[in-house]
């Protein structure tokens, strides 16, 4: 699939901003996460909490994109080569790929949250 340069730059910019936003959210919640770990929360529960928060945003974006894609398919039909405008398989595969990419983007901040040095995080503020 050939993606025009401007669209490619816009998609990279959005992906970078989402990953940065997820890391920023973990950075802002460092003290809270450190307190949870200090009080005995398991690393897996902290990681899943951060992952769940990020994946809720990814799922909301995927649903919004899906809702926008369905009516726009007819407008983009002339741009599609070898794919029918209402091809459910292509739409499903692209949705799965986007959800997987979002999951990987949420995993980095979740791993960072698990590796917190609780004593340093609590002393820093």
C-alpha cells in the first residue's frame, strides 16, 4: 500500500503524540503508582492498571475511526485498488493491527510504571 507523504507524516506524528501522552500520564502519576507499590500492590496489577487505562483510549479511538470509516468508504472507493469498498475482512484486519499497535504503545509506559524506584519517587516531590 502506498501512503502519500503528507498522510504518512501525519500518522507518524499522531502515533508519536499518543505514545508521549501515555508516558506523560505515567510520569504524572509516578507518586500514586509508587504509593501503590509501597503499600503492597503487585507489579502485575500496576502494569495491568496502566495498560487498561491506555487501551481504553485506544479502543475509543478505534471505534471512532471505525464509525468514521464506514460512511467514508463510498467516497474513497475510487482510491481503492483490488479491495471492495465494503470489504469487512480488510476493515477487520486493519482494526486488529491498530489495536495491536496501540497495545504495544501502551506497554512501554506500563513497563516503566512497574520499574519505579518507590523510595526515590516518594522523595522527589
